[in-house]
């Protein structure tokens, strides 16, 4: 005996404990394969559609994937509390998905319906109406002419697509003929009302969108002037006329010259359509685009098709604009004189106009008088004095900050080129100067090393600053003067600093290396340019077989046939055969490229002592008496002899400057059989107060700020064979 509880009913899922969707594929021996043919539903059950669709060996969700039946349907909806309509007919689409028997209902959107439309029933399995609510809709329930009740709403199927017809026919279901859905009475009434509404007659259509899309941002520009000379205190005023092709509007702006006394305005004529004649002012409603006639009375008006009240206005168009034309701009006479390139191209393409001769409308400007600056008075720098004269508010001269950051001193890289110079004079004055060129700001400083018993104090000769180049044709007084640059300084150059003429006779090692690295800026230090210059001189020389004569001369000076000659011989031969075409710097560059420096072992002890004294004197070291006492403390036997290593340790303890040079000097002093040296001789060589030694001409000269200007005479021998091979080779681009 079964028991039932009030308010409950039995369902088809009672007693079911598994609701998962059964799988059909599994792995056997690591191969995916079909293991069940009839497992499409939840648990171990099957879908009703699969039971219905016989002859299918695959699961429904595989066999009917993405296959949907489409039906046209409608349902009738009653309308309450409205007098003009009692019901509505709402058309929709029913989609039946074969893979899982799900149904989706969507309503087609109708314009101005006022009803939210779109998806009415989302995709899901829909149960049948009672008393079969435990079952769901299948493909057998859908056909043309059937009524389908879904969630208490009855849908009448009226039609279906071709795929649905073919699918149902294959299942053995006879598809009925399509039926028409009834017409909505409210929509029908609306259509009848719209037909009764007549548009304004005659209908005029103004199509301005096409012109805007074709000519947007296309502007014709004319240069014109307004001749206002007839009025009192009037003159000609220069204007620019812009014609916008997008809407046939015109805008005029005035070109106000400087110091004209007129205020600058944004626009002379605001952008608008420009009438050809002056249009008088009308009362409101007097001039309109349309006229309404009341001919029937009682508010029945019609449109005046003859436009009896319209006032015709002629506006300027692009056809009225051409060079030489006179425009009436609200009573002002404007003459078009010229146009830009786009305007010329537009008229030549559209109107086939080729003559664009401009009308002269500008008076010839009198040439401005050149500015003459007062002469330099000597106070401050010349650049600062010029900047104070260029404007009302004095401004300091602008410095090249980027160049200053790149060429400023950085570690051991000083970016200072030092040259040894002498006065270019016929007087027998043996005075040498050190010229320092600072690459960071193109300034030059001149220092004269002091010489004993010369009668000249020495020291700073010229303060650091930019030096103006002296030339016969000086600048006009308005532009910037010409100053000496780094490329103007090289060995052999003649320069004039503040009416003092100098000849550069040598440079230090850093200057030579820097100029060789920057050979594009310093052609005197470029080996390729020098060799090409020599090759061109040999080719243009009237002497026959000049190259062979050069070879014989070098071979004649090579006594031991080693392929090397002394630098002095190399220098003299090049000066002889170049006929003055090569400067001294170019000869030194060739010697440095193919030569070898003088070995230190060839330098005598006096020269080395003089160099050591020079460095010690510059550092201001004078404690030679204490140095002797320190050495004497190491000499317990008071013999005056010590081991060279002990002497070097004492010198380092006293922090003697030029330690490397002192070490080399210790190696030059002779030792006895026991390997001991006389340390008193070392102190005598280093004491620049009591035993000063002059620096020979063929050694280095010390300068003011610690740099050394290396004499080119330090070059020992030159490999002339490599030089001749390069000289005979016509292609020197790879060297």
C-alpha cells in the first residue's frame, strides 16, 4: 500500500541517485576510443531525442553538433485598459537544438514598438504542459500549424526553414504548408495614418553633406589688399582671404606689419557666406526662406511653392575668385593679387586656368641700414660687449654647454692641446712660449717658462680667453667675429695673438695623439691625406722619375742597409723633395707613423738629472739637507755608499717627486764592485738650488700646469721602406 502526502506528487527523477552526464570516450592502452554508444543522458539514461532518432550510431551531442531547427511562430497577447487596441500579435523565432533538445525563443525587433524585445526564453529544455510536466519537448512536437505551449504561453508555428523541412522529412514527419500570421491591428492602423500624412509640397532637398565630404579641409587662399586710400588718413592694408570649399564660406584676416600702430585682431571678417551686394536689414519675418499661405482659414495653411516672399541673395562662389578680381566686402573694395600653390592647382584642374600672373601690390621695401656696433672698449670680453648692444635688455653670451661637457677634463684626459711657440720676429730674441688650447670652450692661454739669466721674468704671458682672428677684411661690425679654432693650430703654423706673432715649433705628446685620432678635423695629422698630397706633388712635378730619385736618396742615407734612417735625415729629405708643400706638422706625422722613439738608454745622466730637477722644482721640494741626513742614518759606517734599493726607499720615505725619474737616475749612477753607490752624487744631481742643470733642446720642456710638451726630436729612426711602399701605392684608403 502506497502512501501519498498532501501537496506532493511523484516525479520521474524519484529514486535516481546519479545525475552526471555519462562519458563516451575513454583511454585503453593510452589510445582514446569510444567505449559506449548509448550514453547521452544523465546517469545511465538516454535522451528522448536519441531514442526517437533511430539509426544514429554516435551520441546526439556528436552527431547533431551545431544543428538547429528554426521555426517561425507568433503568439497573441491581450492588452488591458487601452481603447485603441485589444490585443497584439508578436512574431518570434523558435530554435530547437538537436544535440540536447534545448529550445530558445526570440522575438524580432519592431521599430517604435515600445516593448522590450529580443530573447523571450533562454536556451534550455522546456517541459511539456500538465499533466505531462515530467517530460520535455522533442523534435516530434514541432511542425507547421501546431500550437506549442511553453510556460503558459501558446505559440502558433507558421513556417520553418529549408533545413528543418529536409530534416523532418527524413524522420518521416510530413511537414504542413506554411500559414500566414494575422496582422496586428494597431500596426495596421499606424501604417494607414502614415500614408495619410503628406510631405510639404513642393519638396526641396538641400544636399550639403556630399560637398562637405568631398572638400572638407580644402581651403583656397588668396593674397589681397584693401585700397582705403580715398578716405581720410587711409592707406592700403594687406589681407589674406580664405575660401572654404566645404560650405562656400569666406574668412579674411589682416597682415599687420610691425610698428604699424594698429592693434592685432584675430579676424578682419568672420567666417560666413559673403553676399555680392550689400543686403539691407529687414524686419523679423519679412525675409524668410519659405512663405506660408492661409487660404482655407481655420488654421489650414499651405506652403507657397512660388516663393513670392523670398528675397534672392547672390553670394560669392569659387567661380568669382580669380587674380585681379575686385570683391565688394560689405562696401569695401578688395583686390585679389596672388594665391598659393594649392589654389593654383585647384583652378588649373577644375577650370583649366594656366595664367596666374600676380598683381604687384607691395611697395618695395627700402633696404635696412646695417647695424653698426661701437668699437670694443677693452672692458670684459668682446662677445659680452656685443651682446649688450644687440637688445634693450643685456644678455650674457650663450655658451656651448654640450661641448663643454664632452671636452671638459675627465681623469687623465685633459682635452688641452699644448704647443711650443717662439716669436715670429727678425730680432735675435730666444724666447719660447707654451700655447694651451682648451677644447671645452675654445679658449687660449699663453705661458712663458722662466729662463735663468735671460733678462725676462717669464710666467703668464696672455690670460686665458678666446682670441679674435686678425684679418684684413674684418667683420662688418654686426656679425660675430672670427676666433681661432683648434684646426688653426699645428706645428709650423703662424698665428697672431693681440698683435704678437708666434710660430708654433712643436707640440706635446697628447696634442699629437689627439690630432691623429681626430684626423678629419686636423688634416695635418691625417696620414692618408698627407700621402695623397705627396702623390699629387710627385705626379705634377716637372722632374722626371722623381719617385726613383727619392728612393735613391733614402737608400744613400741608409749606411747599414737596415731600412731605417735617422729622423733628421728623413726630415731633411722630405722638406727637400716636397718643395715646401708639406708643413712641419705633416712631416712630424709621417715620422711618428713610421718612426721609433729614442731609447731611454741613449739619454745621458745630465739630461735625466735636468728633467728630474724640473719636476722637483715645480713641486716645490727643497728639503735636500734632510734627505742627506736620512741617507746618512742608513750609512752606519759613514762611508758615503749605500745599496741602490736602500737609497730608493729613503727617497720614497721623503715623498720625493718624480719617483720614476729618480729611479732611472739611480740606475745611471755607477756602483762599485760591492754594488754600492755614492748617494751624495744623487743628492747633487737632484739639488736644483745649488746645482741647476739646463734642459737640453732635444728633451721635454715642462709647462705651467704640469703638462709636458714633447719635442719631436725624440724621434730616433724612421722606417723609410714602408713609407716608400705606401707612397707608390695609389690606393691609400685602407691604410
